[in-house]
C-alpha cells in the first residue's frame, strides 16, 4: 500500500461518512413519523415510547461500547457496530405495530451507540491536541449532514416507493461503508500507510498519556472519582437532550403545529441540520484559533462553551412566533449554538484522559446523555398530548446554561495540559 502523508485526515473523513450514514438510519423513522403515526393511529405518548426505546439502548451502548472499544479496538468495534445497525435499519421496514417499531428501534440503538465512542477514540489516537477540535468537528458534522440528507431524501423515497423501502435503502448504505473502513483504518502503531513524519507529528502533539496508571476494574472505577469525569458527564447530559428534542420531534412538530405536509418537511426540515453542521466547525475552528493565540487547551474549549450556550436560548421565541419560517430560523440558530458546544463536549475526553480510557469516559458521558435524552423524550410526548410544545422548547433552551456551569466548575487541566501546544 502506498504511504500517505495526511493519513489522519483520510481516517477522520471516513468517520464523517459513518456518522452521516448513522444519522440517515436513525432519522428515517423520525422523518416518516407523521406518516407512520397516522397509518397506525399513534398518539404523541406512544410515539415517544418508540423514540425512547432507541435512546435507552443507545445510552447503554455508549457505556458498554466505550469499554468494549477500549478492549477490542476501534477497527473491529466499529465494523461490528455498522453491520448491526445497518441490518436492523433495513429490517425496520417490516414493522407493523407499536411494539415492533419499539423493538427495532431498541436494536438500532445498540449498534449506533458505538459510533461516537469509537470515533472519539480514533481522534485521540490519531490527532495532536491542537487539531482535535477540528477533527471532532469533522466527524460530528456527519450527524448534521446525515440528518439533512434524511430530511430531504426520505420523504421523496416514501412518496415514490413507499415508506418501508426507505428503511431498506438506508440500511444498505452502512454495508457499503464497511469496505472503505477496513481499508483505511488500522491502529497508529501498525498502519501500513503511515509515514514516519506523520507519526512523529502525531505523537509529539499528544498531551495525554497513552496508558493510564491502573489495570483491570480499578482502572475504570478510578474514573468515577475524578471531577473531570463528572464534568464531562453532566455537560453532555444537559446538552444532548436538546439535540434529541430537535432531531426527533422537529418533523412531527412541523406537521402538528405548523401544518407542514411530507413534501414541505422535505423542503424545509433540513435547514437546522445545516446550521448544526456550521456549528460543529464553528466550535472546532474557534477553539483551534484560541489555542494558536496562546490560550491553554482546556480554557479555549471552555470559552467556546460559554459563548455557544447563548444562541440556544433562541428556542424560546421559536415556539412563540406565529411565522413557521421565523420559527425554523430561530431553531436553526439554537441548533448552531448547540453543535458548537457539543463539539467541545466530545473533545474533552481526549484532552483530559489517557488514550486507553478515552472510549470509556466518552461512553460514560454518552450513557448519561442518552438517559437524559430518553427522559426528555418521554416527557415531551406527555406534554404535547396534554398541553403544547412550548414547555419542551423552554426546557431545551435553558439546559445549556446549567451544562456550561457544570464544566466551568468541574473540569480541571491535568499536569500535562499546563503547557500550551506550539503551533506549526
């Protein structure tokens, strides 16, 4: 195989594709929810039970999958995960009842829960500290791109070929990606295409140890005694539910509260996902800029979080405006701020922990975030059936303020981060 001088960037763009496909798979149901709820006569509480089934298993796999990835490695772990979620996505088209949809969504969450711990672990291994924010922004932006593609393409597939075919088609995409992944990704220490120059650059920029001090269960239990662990967990648990709210409920909200047809959803529901994509890169490049200006890594990330939590408040007027288009614009602004914050939240584990526990810390934070998101999803279903969407918009707009307070209070730089990485 021919050596590549920028192999790490090929790897992160491959992870971008896996994240894109991941979101196309999960958003297929959300985009089709207005159609499916009418066909099967489901209320919002029942819809919430289907959506939360995914979130509960997804949360559990962030935790279990993070540890599993630290044990078996990123290459094999992500390969198995993609095979699982692609097969499950295709089979969802066979569902004919509330319970069957819930079972398939639960199974989908098991596979998809390994994508982010695996991608974060790969970034920790393959990127120097000063590039991690941008690398995380690249792979995480796949969620926005995948959500936008699903919002545009899935309604037209359903109109032309039926909603069941949309699930089958989304499942095929992951199996196509698998061959690319197995060719592009190998561990840093044994990659056949890695040049000595790039390996030296990567290793010189690692500000955390490759190995933690403990072993066995003590290594992971020790994480629970660190304030950095709980700062990351609380930060994500108070921000990720915002994303779940908008991506899972937006098509249903546009149908219920704004009277959008499936074609109108296809025409407009992609807008917040594009805003989120821009937000991912805003956070990544802003933190990289601050680091180049001499700010310590962790302080740069925190400043981005402080600024990024403010636009999310736009969700409150979004629910009150009479114009559907102003509502979409305000939602897009809120999601832009969330995505910038989220990029920092996904970068913190690789900034603050040794490489052999990054997957575990990322998984623990995803577990907390998944449970919080599932809880909010169930609450939203009951609120909408009993009152309206406004209380849910209000909660989603104010949670980031608590998240930012948590990371400011709890996150502390380890000794290795006390120096500022040099720019090249």
